[in-house]
């Protein structure tokens, strides 16, 4: 699966609002060569879940650059 760069605010928001990811990708993201909406949805879902799990485990500092 392709991995995309998402800003931390996007990951934080969708870690709490995962049901909104599909609409966000559909209406707010611009696809580049070889990308599909499904690729972006899967990756943002994955990264948001990882962020949420790290938040639960109190390990969010690895996402923040100090």
C-alpha cells in the first residue's frame, strides 16, 4: 500500500472522526499520477488509527517534532 504525507492536524482530527475520511478525500484531496481515492482513504485511515492507538498508549510524541 502507498503511504502518503498527512499533516499532523489532519491525522489528529480523523483519529477522532474516522467516519468523515471518505468525504474528506473525495471533496478536499487532489489526486496525483497513479493515486486513487481508495489509496488515500486506506492510508489516512491507517495513519489515523495508529495515531489514536498511540494516543491511548500515551506515545504521541513520536508524531510531534520538538
